[in-house]
C-alpha cells in the first residue's frame, strides 16, 4: 500500500503501484459512467442551456452525489436542481477525468489544481462505495471484528484505503 500523499513544492506527490492505479482507475471510471450528462427538458432552449428536469435521482448513489438543496422544500429543491445539476455533473466528470488522465504507476506529482480534482474524485468514489456498502459511522468497529473471509471485507478494505488517501491528500494540500 502506498505511503499516501505528501507535499511536494507547490503541489503534492504519491507513489502508486500498478495495482493501486488499476483499482483507482476502475472505480473512478464507474463514477464517470454514473455522472454522465443528465436528462434535459424538451424545450430546445433548456437543452442548449443544460437545464434539467429537476427530478431527484432514484438511484441512492446519485442521490448521495447530488443531494437535495432544500430538504424540507421539494419544489425549491427541484427548481435548484434544474439549474445546477448539469454544471455539477460536468464538474464531477472533469474531476474524474483529471484523475484518470494523471494516474500512473510510480511517483506521481500533481499540481494543486490536480490535487483538488483528485480530492473531489476520491470523495465521489467514497460516497458511492459507502452507499453501496451501507457504510455507517461504526465501520471501523465492524471491520475490526469482521473476518477477512466476509464477502464485504475486500470492498470495505478498499473504502478504508480511499479514506486514507483522501486524508493524506487533504493534509498534503494544506
């Protein structure tokens, strides 16, 4: 397992092996597929401006990645989502693509901007994986008692590794 991110001049660096790059690339590619451009309205102007339908996603992962802005006001949330979701999706796609474009085995040096994109992409992967695995605040206690033969163990170990990477990246950037 890599030693995590460290500050390197103006940016950050990390040493990744081929397996780590493969896991990161696979997970981030899945996020890229999930956050494809959303559905726009039937109106040509709405399509040109990227104004969406405003409907909340039914997929729990997408609902976590694009939460409602106003929990107690569904109409306000729909209106907010109509005008912001396309931009949010594009930002998540750009972050994921930055990670995919820069991840390679060996010593990896990232600019502060690339580091920020990695941070957001890692967060998206952790959120998605956390939803799919049903991660709660007790995850550390659960894993300490979980046998390695448990079918969830490998995915939870990856979740923990992503948490570690995100933590070291935050510390290296600041």
